[in-house]
C-alpha cells in the first residue's frame, strides 16, 4: 500500500510536468514572442537521462556562452526540465522555449504538424543510445507475452520515441493494423518514477521502456528485471534516439546564437568521448542524480553508445510513422526533417 501511495505521488509529478507546459503556453500568450527573435536569448527544454549528457556538459562548462562571446554575442541561457515529448512539443510551439530536446518520434510528429508553417526541424542528434524495454514480470519474455494485467511505462504514450519503437515492434509482430496493440496497456510516467516502480515491484507497472541510466539501474537493482526488447534490434542497428529541434524562425532570426549552440554541442561531444570519468562527474553534479560514479562511467562507455551530433538510422522510423498514418508528409530523406548544417555531417 505504501508503495502504491508513493507511485501515485510520482505519477502526480508527471501530471505536474504537463501543467508546467501549460503554464509556459499561458506565459507565451501573456507576453508574446517578439516578431523578430532576440539574438542572444536561448531557452532549452531538456528531459531526464544520460542521453542529455551533452546538454549537461554544455551547461556546466558554459560552452554556449563561451562560443557566443567568441561571435560577439552575450547569450543568456535558460533551462526548462520537462517529461515527455508531448510536453516538450507544446512548450516549443507555445514560444516558451527555443530548442527542444526529445526523441525522434516527437521530432517527426512536430515536423509534420508544422510543415509549411513554423517548419520545425531537427538541429542535431545527441548521440546513439540503445533503449531497453525492461520488465520485472518473469512471464514476459517477448512483447507477445504481455497481457491486460501488465502496464508499460513510457515518457508519452503514442508520441515518445519509446512508444513509436514499441509500435514498430508490434507491427512486425502482429501486422501493421495492430501497431497500436500495446498502447492500451502503456502509461505515461517520468523515467525516474518508472524506474523506482520496476526496482521495487509490487505496483501496476511491470515494464518500462526507458533510457540510460534508468534502464541500467533496473537491471542492476532488481534480479527479476530483464530486457524484453532492444531498440537497436527493432530499428536494425545503432540509431539516434534523442535529438534537438527548433523552429525555422528561431534559426533564421538568431543565427549567431544557433551557431554558438551547435559549436558548444560539438565541444561537449568531444569532451565526453575523451573524458568519460569527468563527464560522469558532470552528470551527477548537474542533475543531482544519486548514482555510483563507477556505475555511471560504465553506462557512458557502453560500446553501443556513441556521442555524436550526426543523426543516424532515423529514416526507417520516419517511413513507418507515415505508413501507419501518424504523419501525413512522406519523408524521402533524413534531410527533410533536419536543418542542413556541416556540424551534423551525413546522417541517415
């Protein structure tokens, strides 16, 4: 009973994240964004997990401000912590933030929704990360073993990259007309709270499609926890799971700020790759995570993880989303939904 009460409190905080997005939208209406964006102002919406490590490093070392000054611009950076692609997309469209950080699924959704209008596109990848669907139910070996009694925690049902990958896996398992089969037992819960539920057991949540380090914590701290699905297997190899995106207006109106942001990301990627131990310290310091340092270093140095700005293996998911009608516009290339920039290289 105590654990159920705690879980309800945690789910309540998930609702709070949604209310925060609404508050941002209201503030944007009260104080509308100027017709021309102010060069030197940057508001970034981030979420939870090691997948946002490049942002953590850029923030800790004030790399955006550093590259802005080199370009003659004093950049004021504000950080907003949200949970789930839906909340992040709402914040971006409301004018509450300039750069959004979320999964490829939310990017494709908002790209399609704003096509020919705000023209939201990807700015860069935050790296390649395998996402694990972890269950503490011994009876669940594959997604075919889930029943109506199970509950799968995802950041945002039907929108997050985890939910989209689960839909793709379902389509492969049962056919395209059954792609949303597991949406019915999916629930939106922030990663930290879903992780606590998987580790403790005894709640209605029996599976969590998360990201590092949460998925790694579950596997390490609950002997019943096991991997049911690996996103790399579903997508056919290493893939960019989490990306950054912005409106065309922001990119055009604040070119120096936009450039400084990309330069800061590239410096952060180089730093994390070369100094994983120090990067682990940064993550703990910036996020306040109560994680063992050596454990976190193993997560960061996982051979399947690569910190790069280049988008990788995103087009397959994009075409699937169009095939099932989740997006109306048919992408031909990854360049359709990413801004072209030498900093992000040749993607896929």
